[in-house]
C-alpha cells in the first residue's frame, strides 16, 4: 500500500524490505533526482499516538546505517564533481476502521 502511494506520487520503487544484517529499509525509491530511504510506520488506532511518534532516534540511525551499506553495494552513478542526493524519509499511514487510509510523508529527516 505504501509503495503504491509512492508510485502514484512519481517515485520509482527500487526495493522493498531491503535487509542488511539485522537492519531493514522498508522502501528504497528514487524520484529522478534523489535516492530516498523510507521508513514506513502504520497505525490502526490512535490510542498510542500518531505513526510518526514511533520513529525513534535509534530507528533513524539504523536506517542510515543500512542506507550506507546499500550505497556501498550499489554505488549511485553521478558526475565526478557532484555529490549524489540522498534523503531519509518517513511515510506514516493511518488505517482506522473502514476509513480511507491517511498518508503523511515526512521528507528529509535529520538527527541533531
């Protein structure tokens, strides 16, 4: 469902559930300019908050660790004088009862 939503937004899905050791990247996609490493969080109730509330510093660090390994194994083609664009994102999906799914896309997540 998340991959379909991203495709409808113009993303090219490269991998889903890509694994390295005990790390996992839910979706790896590109939009023609940027390589996106996407964590997907889903909630079926709001009793415990919004899906994005579940994204911890550790989870983002794990996502970045797995992304580094992915890029080591799959170098991004780019001109010699440019740095390839890489972005870490979170796609939040809320599925409550028979309502239409709600999507909230948090782009370019950084840790400070």
